[in-house]
C-alpha cells in the first residue's frame, strides 16, 4: 500500500463491553496489512466515535460489539453519521451478532457484519475491495 494512499481506519469498542482482546487482534492484523489504524479503546459512546472519525478524516469505521447492544448502538451511529455528513465512510461491525440481525444493520448503512471467528484475511480483503 502506497503511504500516500494509506487507508485510515477508526476501530472502536462502543458501549459497556469490556472485552477487547479480539478487537486488539483485529487492529494488529489491520496494521500489519498496511492500514493506518486508530484504536479508541473501550467504552466509547457513539458520539465520541463519530467525532473522532470526523476529526481524524478516516475512510473506515470498525466497531467491535460483544455485548448484545449492537442494534441501539448502530441506530445511534447511523443518526450521528448522517448528522455529521459521514456518508462516504465504509462502516463495518463485528462481534457476537446473530445472523438474524445482519439485515437490519445493513439497512442502517453497515457495509459488512463480521461474526466472531471470521478470518482476519476476510476483513482485510473486504476493506481493500470496498474503500473508496
């Protein structure tokens, strides 16, 4: 990846979920793949995530959600992304998300949902293929 065209990714753990080992593994894999990754850490609000995404001019927002609160978090994220004009940001979500909830998340604007156990290469390939 050319340094001038490095994709900037914001990766966050929203809500009260305190388990971030998997998120750190994904962040490390993205960094090793040549992406410029900003990891916000645990317990970020949707407001903090969207503000950071705007401030850092990222091309991708990745959320790791294991708490089961993916629907209200993503609904709030959608509102905030719209309010802040972040329509062109690739938005991905991963974690313990039942497949029955994937269609609703996609309706909200989530570009891809990665379940626990997804190969890291699948996430990296998706970003490479879909970032503008």
